[in-house]
C-alpha cells in the first residue's frame, strides 16, 4: 500500500511538470515574450547566467521540444484513460 502511494505521488509530480512545460511551450514570442523583453537577444552574454536568463532559456527549450511534449501528452492521456 505504501509503495503504491509513492508511485501515485511521483505520477502526480510528473503530470505537474508536464503541465508546466506545456504552459511554457505555448508562450508566443511576438505577443508575450517580446513585449516584456524576454527574448534570447535581450539576455546575451553574462546576463544569460542570471535567473531571468535561465528562465528564458527554459522557455525556449520547452518551445524547441514541442514534439516530445506532444508524445508525452498522448502517453499521459492514454494512461489516464485506462487507469482513471
């Protein structure tokens, strides 16, 4: 019983990270990121190692990895359909 609760907790955490990655992947550069100065061109050089630079890098990495995100979403949906 205890190990099944740990597995369910891990599954919920992984779903949360997947939802967060989906949220970052759909941010539009022209409508959202550019207006706030959150483009890769804005944080070049030593500013890339700042927290803002790292977060912008994470946004662009999620946008670059859209196909694996789509596959992970499909897997998650299928698992949810069978397990409830």
